[in-house]
């Protein structure tokens, strides 16, 4: 009996708004419901025995998921995967693979769905909201760090003026320079992102700075 006639006995599949495709063990289509016909712009009669490689021009993500589900005999879900269907149209789909037991030669039921525009808008709004919360958290944290950092730098300057031994000035100098470096880092976190400006510098100055920090810490 033709697979499509056979599955007309399952009106539930016919009435689903989600696109449903049944495939056999060779990854060939044995049934599609009306929603799938509309989504993929192909008639049920034409799609009979099409392989997934004919329905999709880039089916690798789907085929990998099928092999995983086939190996472990489990359901498998993927969200928002880009596909290019047989007529060159590009579309983003989520799909759910479900093993089909004891239904002739059919092995998997695949349910496809398109993320709705409302879902995309809601997701974008959620990302914007989370980004704003993160920025606010960074801003508050930066201010909390800058205040004691400024006090630390001021104390190091006062101490530097009171030191008599020349070698001790190197320690306070390191504290002041590191405080300035951290302040500049915090300022960059608080300002809009800018394209980095590349400038030439003397690598020996950097190495000398690292040496002085290490000496101050371990001397």
C-alpha cells in the first residue's frame, strides 16, 4: 500500500500546524503532512521517496542528528538551524526527531517549526535587557573599585613624600602606576567600545615595568 494513503488514516498528523515528515531507514521521505507541503513548497505526491539530501541542499546538521538518534534510539531536538531547501530558499528551522516503533518501514518522525517573528522579537528584547543589566552591573562594580583605588593611590603618594630611602620610592611608584593602570582599565569598561589605536612602543619599557613589579612583590 502506498505510504501516503496508509498515513491518511492518521488525521492527527494532517491537522497539525507544525510540518511533519516521516522518513525510512534510508533517510527517504515516506510521508509529509499538509503543513510540510506548504513549508517546503512541494506536493505530497512529488515528495514520495525523496531523500533528505534532495529536500535540503545543506542537510548535514539534520543527518548528523538522525544518526545520533538512530544510534541511541532516542528523541533529538535542534533549534534554529539554517537550511536551504530544494528551491534554493533559505529558512531557519527548529526540528524534533522522534523514533517511530512498529509502523511498517518508517523509522523517524521529524517535526519542523519556524521560529515566529514574535519569538525572535522577544529573544532580541531579552538579549538587550540582559546586556543593559550587565552594563549596569559593570558600571556599579567599576565605581565601587575606583573609590578605594583612588584612596590607595593617594595614600601611596603621601607615603612617597615621606620616605627617606631612595630605594623605597620604587615600591610606591609601582603602586601608583598600577593604580593608574587599573583606573584606565575601569574607564574603558565605562565608556562605549572604541576601535583600538595601534601605536609603537619600546618593548624594553614594558619588560622593565614587569621587572619592577616582580621585584616589589618578592623583595
